[in-house]
C-alpha cells in the first residue's frame, strides 16, 4: 500500500511544481503557442470545478473536493491488496485530487488574493480541440457555434488518466477479488472420526 502512494506523491509534486512555474513566469491570460494553435500554455485561474462550474457559497467546491478525496483514499486503503494497475490508477486520481485541493485551500493565502479555502486552481495546458458549428439536426443546440478548448493542469490530466485506467483494469481487478474471496474447491483432508 505504501509503495503505491509514491505514485500519488509524484503526481502532487509534478502538479505543484508546474503550477508554481506558471504563476512565477507568466501573467494571467498570457498564452504561449507550443504546437501552433492546437496546444498552448495559457495561464488561467479557476475558482470553481471543471469547466469553471460553481455553486453554493464560497468554499463549497473545496469542501466537496476534500470529501471526495477522503472517499478515494478510504477506498484505496480498502482495496490495498488488489490488482496493482488498478491501485496505481486510484493513486493517480488521488494525487490529482490532492493537487487541486492544495490550490483551493492555500493559493489564496500564498498569493494574497483571498483567504484560506478560497484559492483558485491554476490551469495552463490549453488544448484547442475543435471549433465549429454543430449540425442543425442536434436538438436544442443545433446550429450553435461551439469551441472546445479545455484549459487544465497536471492534476486534471492525472484524474482523467486515472479514471481511464480504472475503467481498463476494473474487470481484472474484480476477477481477482472474486477469485480470492471464493471458497477453496480443494477437499480438505478428512479428519478421523472419533469412536464412542
């Protein structure tokens, strides 16, 4: 179990180092092309969840993220003797969740723009996937112009990779779990019957 947590620690370290580099070397809104317009470094700060979604009073997203992270850690502990690729996927998700929680809890204080629990998540990996008009046949949104250009960070990528890993390895994980929990089919040696 402890060895798999090195994966979590590595994700947190890479995530935080890249975010600190972006904050120290770029200004908000700055964009640096890497692969033409398809891949850029664009410094943004996200006060909400994925895609900037937010709800409830300030700090709600941080509290929900902490609860979700505790549940992931608890589940990882429960299945700690399981299939290693599945455990590694969970460890990667845990690292991503912790990386973004650090932003939400401490970045407001560290960078002086808000208090504890009110930090914004630093995003900078900008992938311009697709821009264009949706077909008219799509209900409600047909004909609308859509730009799919997520801006995310190492923690977000880790969460996505971890979820994909869980989906890929869950069948083998569950097969091994069932095999280890199944009663042994080998006949146990017969005990001598005591005569009365």
